């Protein structure tokens, strides 16, 4: 019955097209009709998933805004808007070609710049595939924003956002994912597993964030001279919580959408993604309860994100039970990692390095450890090589890039500008015009 309906649908559509153009109708075979429906479903699913991943941009903006102070809200929203806007152009012009262009060496692509692989009479799949990939590039870029919040010059942010989207992220992406289009990466040739990007997207953003936070230095007043850590509280935990829920939803496009195929394989990926997030939030909540005497909301929210990042590499090749274990460990890791970076005086207002860098590395390793088809020392070794290659490439290039920006146009705002808030000094506005910011608050 299904095949009969498919055939009738194809015949009707062909007849309608022929009537419009006065041409003889083309009758498709059963197989052609089924293939056509599957192709259209693949396009639809990939673009719907891309839309969900794009919505994550709002989630990242809200998390960063909620965990930081009111005087920097406009700046944060502008950064999250512009890293996608400028990143889209940079990825169209350069990044996509480096990541997925034809490659003889396996190190980076050399074709496909400016979407030159697309022609009006050619295969439009390149457009759908590009749309799905550009939202991933934006995710890697916007992760950096949170770790460098409240003290970065806006012009410096725009410059490094372009470089990450155009060069730094695409090259590591080419190593691991190049063959998804026209390329061939040396890491994937070794058998590296990173289905949706625990390393390629999240650790890349996390290690870039680490380099940026180190070059910038901590916010004013964060650490006392005697080494005491002074908490700088965010102004709206509701924003942060809403942002996490949006990100959780967006991950249902991020991980299952990486199939770029509308088939039954996405069911397990959905389940694994959800279970890891749930386990991560539970683990972080109970650990923070033990450590601080109360179930701390910020740690719990980051626990959910840690679970999502952790399952991203292995979401298609681990079991639901394993995904819970991966999420639980990620939720524990993120709490200890946030405390560690605070202890060594690396100021990361949203925990981006811990959530994305550290838990991204764990998720990549876990994809090899918990592989449903079995694991081996060689498989674990390849996963470690991929993690190490990502750290060396991203941290080194980003540290150099941030140093150059700092020594030329300047990366950090002045102390006076930081105290006044970036909304006023960088954008000439205030997000809450009906409320007055006290001097004590503005200097915190």
C-alpha cells in the first residue's frame, strides 16, 4: 500500500509539472519515487536540525547574560548576534572551503570557497549541508564569549570571532570530518570518533576560551591579593536557566541532525542525548550539595550542559546505559573543573572552559571507551591523539591571535570602562534604563 501511494504521489506531481510546462508527464518507478521522498526528507530534517542549532545561539546568549552583571547585557547580546552574523560571512568565504573542500594532504581543503561548489543547475545539497555546518561554526565561536565576558573590547571580539569561524575551527573540522563532503581528514583516516563534535566543536571553543581568558586576565575584584576568591554574582539566574533549557532543546538538532539523514537512527541519538543531560545535571546537583551544603543552581545548570557536551561525540555509537554513565561523570567533572580554574585564578564567568573544553575531551575519550562494537587500546589511542591535536592546534593559534590583538588594537577595556560597564562604554546604552546602578555594584 505504501508503494502504491508513493507512486500515485509521484505521478500526480509529474503530471502537475507537465501541465504547467506543456511537456509530457514523467512517470517515476517505485524505487525512484521512494528515493525522491527520502531525499526530500533528508533536506527537510537537515534544515530543521540546523534551525534548532541556530536557536542555541539564543541559549548561549541567555546563559552568558544570566551569569554576568546587568551593566554588560547589551554587550553580551551584541556579541552573540555578531559572532553569528560575521561568522556566517567568514565561513561562506573561507571556512567551508578549508573544512570540506577537496584535499590531497588531509590537512585542509583547497576548493569550495565562496560556495563555489554550488551552481544553479547543480546539486543543491551543498546549500543544505552548508547551512547545517555554519550553525556549528557559530557554536564554536560563541563558546569563547562567555569565558571572556565583562572585560573584552567589542572590536577585539569581532576580530577573533571571524578568525575562529574562518580558519581555526574549520581546520580542525577538516581533520575529523572532511570526508562528509569533498575532503578527507587525517584524523578520520585513523578512525577518530567524534560524531557531532565533543572535540571538533566544544573542545575547540573551550580551549580557545582558555587562551582568551589567560591573555585577558581576571575581572577587577575577582581575586583578592591574599588569594581569596570573591564571587561576582550574575544578575539574572532566570535568564541562565532559560538559556540551558533552550540549549538542551537545540541539542536535539545538534546531535541527531548530524546524521543529515531522516531515518530511524536518530531515535537512539535523541535518547542518548537526553539521558546524558539529565544524568549530568543530577550528578552536578548532588556534588554541589555535598561540597557547599546546598544544591547550587549554577553548578546544576552547567551539569546539564556538561552531560550534553560529553555525549556529543559518542551519541551514535554508545548505548543509553553508557550515555547515563558518560553524563554522570561529566556532571562531576564540571564541578571540580570550575573549582580548579578558579583556584589557579583563571576567571571564566560562565564555566565555558570546564563545560566545553574539559567535558568535550571526556566525551571524546568516552566515545572510544563505551563503543557498542567493542573497544581497544588502538581505539583509545586514536581518541587521545585527536584530543591532543585539537588542544595543540586551537590553544596555540588562539593564544597567539589574542596576544596579537592585545598588542595592536587592544583586547581588554580600561579599568574605568570595566567599572562603568560595557553597555555604556562600548555601545552607549543601558539594558535597564529604569534602574540606577549604584557605585558599589558597578565596582564589584
